[in-house]
C-alpha cells in the first residue's frame, strides 16, 4: 500500500523516491509527491522526515 497524503483541498498525493548519483560519486535520494502512482512509490515516510503542506496545498517532506 503506497503512502498517500490528502491536502486541505481534498487532492491525494503519493510519495515517491528516486536515487541518483552526483558528479562526485555520492548517491542522493530525491523525494517527491505525485498525483499518480509511478515507479519508486514508497509505503512509509522515511525516518527523520515528516509531511507538511505549503500555503498552496502542495505536500513537502521536512526533516525533523
């Protein structure tokens, strides 16, 4: 079951993650929300993060 977040307007978003390799060779994980389930969908919020909502109603991850 994918992690979903419903904002104040009633729109549901799903949390995704994508790993990339930087120019220095380090692995960086990018977290993002999408209205549709795509590849890389997560089932839980990563440890050390919480979901918050912007003024416009878009969900974002914030470090705790």
